[in-house]
C-alpha cells in the first residue's frame, strides 16, 4: 500500500446538515433529456426517473466524507458503487430534504473504501422518499482496520450471466453528453468538462458521468422489464467498473434473477464492446 491515511473516527455516523431541494417539472424534464431518456413521462417532467434521485441529494453526497477523510487525499476519491432504495417516486412540486453520514470504511488490497448513507425525505410530511448507499474509493490509500459498517451487498449473479440475457437496451453517449448532464444534475466536476484537466489526471480525455451511464441503464431496464413505470422500482444499484467516454456505444443486458414478496429481481450489466462499464447491476421491480 503506497500511503497511510488516518480517517477521523469522530466523523463516523455524524449526519450532515440538511440540504433542501424543490422539484420542478422543468428540472425533471431537463434531467431526462440530458440522459437521452426516451420514456414520455420522464421527458415531460411528470415524474422523476430512478437516477434523478441523486439530484436533490447531490450536495449531501460528499459532505459527510469531509468530516472523515483527510483533505490532502480527498481529491483522489472515485465513485465505487451506488445503491438506491425507493419508497416512492419523485414528482413535480416535491420539497425534499437530504442528509448523509459516513457509516464505515475499510482497506482493500488496492486502496480504501468509505461507505456513505443518504436519506431523502418529504419536507412537508416527513415521509421517507428514498435511501441511498454509496462507496467512495481511494486508490493506493491504507486507512487501517475496518471501522463501522459496510453498505448493502450488491450480488454479482455471475453464474446467471453465462446464459443469454432476457432483454437488451442500446444507448449512445453523445459528444455533448457531459455538457448537458452537468447542469441538469448539478455535478460540475471538471473531469467531465475540461479536456486538459482530464488529461492532467492521466485520462485520454473527458469522461462521462458515471451516474449518467447509470441513468441510461435505468431507463433501459424500465423500458424492457417494468413497462416504463418508475413507480414499480424498489431498488436500483450498480458498481462502476470502467470509465465511459463521449461517443461510446453501450448496451445494457438484463437477466431475471428471482421473485418473492411481490417483487421480481433483475440482474443487469452495461457493456461497451467486451468491456463491462457497469457491473453487479440489480433492479427490484414490483410485480
């Protein structure tokens, strides 16, 4: 391990300040357009697509880690996994409150993972709208022994994927995709917008937002196995495996993994040629 870092135990399970967000029909429609979403209700702003859930919570996404991770390595964080658990969809007029906390961290052979839990609630009723779990990865960092809890396991269903998929959905990453996605999502990270910054970071050029790729997979899964009805989604989770670039052609492949308690679980992955760019995909869809 190249570098040792001391994460601050006092930040464990410390909730961030609440972040407030008012949902408009225009913002929902802008996000759908920025992710090439073909589903009419999303394009019209009638209801939020699954991954739109990141938008109200975006400002709360990294704030908990500031209380734990040393600032001299903070810029090295990359998104490992994202796991949405839905209680209801997001609709125009919602006034939402999001907050987050670090629930744990651990060291792996190639670096360290920090685990974050976010909640998003209706400010008026107090109703829980969704919960989100994510991991941030610090390559080459040794954070010592495991502390706290990990996020829920995302089953890979590797054996299932040896068979032909039940369904497939095609996606194209447009040349201007990142410039549309950044304002729609509220994510201004320069790796997605500035060619020189990306090259200085060792990349061949700007990269697509991982959550944009996840959003594309989201509408693909909805269209293929959920009648394009976001209200049926109970869980949607992935691991970010490889960078995606403007101009890429992608395909999401879907397998039926099981049923129970009125929910069908689908496993999926998104590929670029032979590269898996989103792995360990899970979608729980109400029957």
